[in-house]
C-alpha cells in the first residue's frame, strides 16, 4: 500500500490516495480516496435540503509524467449527506483502470441547477 497526500482547492483540506492490488500488471486497480475536512465550520460542504442545486465531485488519477489518466469517478454529493462535514474523514473506494503509481489527482466540483426562486432575473 502506498500513501500520498496532495492538496485540494483550499489549504485546510487534504486528500490521501491509497492504492492496493494483488497484481500490479492487472487492468484495474482498487483505488481509495480519503477526504480530510478541517475542524472549522466553513470547511463543511453541505447542500441545503430540498435544494434544486446539484453538486458532483469528479476525480481521476494522473500517472507520473502526465501521459496517462484513469477514467473519472463521480460522487453525487446529495447521495452522501452524512459526508464532507467538518472534522471527519470520508473514504471512497472504486475500481479504475490501472495506470501504475499516480502522481496527481484531478478534482472537479461541478455545481448544477439554480436555487433562485425569486423570478427577479428579468
């Protein structure tokens, strides 16, 4: 098992990558990503209940030298309301294409929808 820490969008959050597999030459690898949210209230990511706003966290791993990248894994934030709160570690495990030891992680937070019901956008 290898462990690498890489920065996220803010200096108060970090992510760990843990890779495990029985055969390094296999086509897929079990990847685990752990989000460590700092112990400050502003570092929590919570969507309002019954909101029309959607959020999807997408991540992929990039190989050493940047010549190869895994497919994206998507996490629908509404499906995990108990996750991404201040002071906790959230772990996600998935199988993605084996690219060897990753050097970087690509994180994309995609916000969709509009929670503005005022009709004042005329």
